[in-house]
């Protein structure tokens, strides 16, 4: 098994910061997570600060010296940012270039021109899944909302019949398929193979998004039969451009990093010889750093230049693409610090012992832990990071495929029942003009379907591979 870019600096080398018993550690974990939940939900503290305070509190509750708890937190923060920070940055640049060049609009318009009638929900889930590969969920929602509203209005469709498939496509990509931050951090923590995780993630994502998207939207449209809200549709990027990139070039750019990473995984399986020249070449070009960097560089020529962007405009896009991810990087980094504090406190070993005593399958345990943290904090990313830190020791004796499935089980659990403590809940509610009850009947249930279906598929796959 391989790690993302760096070994977890402290996971195997730092002595436990405390030798507390299982009871004290269990109380420390519950108190630490409860404090994080309280700070985020009650006091509206930023997740970065909440995770930082919660990590130090966890160490204190476990009886660890404060200096060692600080060392564990900062070590985990540094190693996590080193592993995934550059990847998040590259993904943000690619997403910004895709939006500003009109490439995203080109994909949307091309697919919609060939779809109609009953095929429209399937077209929407396809659009969202493709667009969602390089984009964060919130960015994807903002990008697709104008399309969803226009299609619903012009085609006289129920808003839910069109909106739910789009949201399902974005959400499934966000939770299950790297290079999104959650799956990347979980891969790093568990020590899973990125290519294998990507391949299995896509395999799980396809039936999941079909069930939670086009199929569920039939019922959602009956439960909440609302028209597209009568509001001004935001201006699309391509409306102010004289030209935009072609459909083929845009799609090829988006899929380039996915193809490179999957190629590496395939070569590793077929050749399985670290000294082989071909495998060594693919190990380089299929690494997430090189794959995403290649997509960004190619995007300059396939997205930026066809849109007529100057060198200065492209440089500005890169700069603007990086600015909004500062908060994401800090949250992911602090989550890594919390994870490392859990590990160094001996919590990971405690979870391993409990799983053996209770005979709970590791994949189910990972899913349940992620579900609990998701319900408490409202954040899929926080749930993924925290759960990955807790169950990481379970992957020690797993095969490459099962370690990847452990990552997917965590990702599936992290999407369970979005409700009022989730920013995504309010984003969907406001954009679609729903009340709280309608949002729960549609968005919240859709998220739960994704979580349960993906979790079940992961468990089924574990029986056959």
C-alpha cells in the first residue's frame, strides 16, 4: 500500500502521548468530539478553531502533558497539509479555470442539447458527475444552479425532478471519489492505494448516483412539487465571453487526472514489479500531484487560450482560484491534527481492541463512526477526517482492495442525513426556495439514500474481492 505524498510523520514513530486505560480514553474521545460539536453548532466557531481546541482538550482529557498534545496536533496538521494541500490547491485552480473559461457551460449546453423529456434527469446527473470531478461541492452547486433553474423553467419540469439528480451527482463525487479533500485525507490516513480507491469509488458511485438521483427524484418531485423559484438567474460565465473551449477539449482536460491515476493503478496490478521501467514511469505520471498538475497545465492551453484569455488573465484566475480554499486547507489540516492526537493518545488501538471484542466488521464500524460524527457536526469533511483517524489501525492487516473499501465506507458514512447543522442544507434550501420541511424531504433523504446504498455496496464488494 502507498501513501499520498509523504508518510504520516508520526503515525508509526511517535510514542503514545498517554497510557490511559480504555475507559478514560473513551471518555476523552467523547468529550473531545462533544466539545467540537458544541463549538461549531452552539457557538458558531469556525471548524478550524473548533478542531484545534478539541484536539488539545482530547489530549488533556486523556491525561497527556499539554506539550505532547500540541506536538501531536502540529505534526498531524503538517503531515496532512503536506499530503493533500497541494492537491486541493491544484483542484481549485482547475475548477476556477473550468468555470471562468466557459468550459463548464460548454459541457452543460452540449449534453442538454442532446437530451429531453424523460432523459433530462439522467442528463443532469451526468452533467453534475462530470462537472463534480474537479470541483468542491459548494462550487459545483453554485455553478449548476443556473442550469437547473433554466431547464426546469424552459422545460416546465418539477424543480426536484431536475435538481435532485444534479445534487446527487455532486454529492456522490464529493464523498466517494478523489481528488476531493475528504477521500484524499482518508486515503492518506488509512494508507490506501489512491488508484484502487478511485476505481472502486467510481464502481460504487455509479449505481449509488442512479438510485439517489434519477430514481429517487420521481418520489421527491411528488412529495415536494414546487416550480423553479421566480428569481433572477445568475449570469453564466460564458455569456460575457466571445468564444469558449470545445466540448471535447474540456471533457478531456477534466478526465485527464482520472485517466492518469487509473492507468497507474492498472499498471501496478498487471506488472507488479517496482523495478520495471514502465511501472516506474506510470508511478510518476499517475501520482495525484503530477496528474492534477498536468491537468492544470493542459487546461491553460485547452481552456484558457480558446476562451481568449491573456497570460495576465490566466495568472489572475490561478490567484482567484487559490483564495477561497484557505479555509478548506485549514479545516483539513486541523482535522489531520485531531486525527494524529487520536492516534498518539492510543485511541486507534482502543478502537481496534473494541472491534475485536465486539466482532463488528471493520467496514461497518467505520461507516457507523462516520455517521455519528456527521450527524453531530454537520460536516462531511470533519466526519471523514475524524473517522479515518479512529479506524486507521484497522487497515494494518487489510489487503489493498479492502483498505480502499475502508476509505469508501468512511466516505459513505460521512454523507448520512444532512440537516440543519450542515451548510449544504441551507445552501440547497435557499437556492431552491424551499422551507425546512421540504428540504428534509428531498435533500436530507437523498443524502441518506447515498450513504446507505454506498455503504451497502461497499460491504457487498468486500465479500467478493
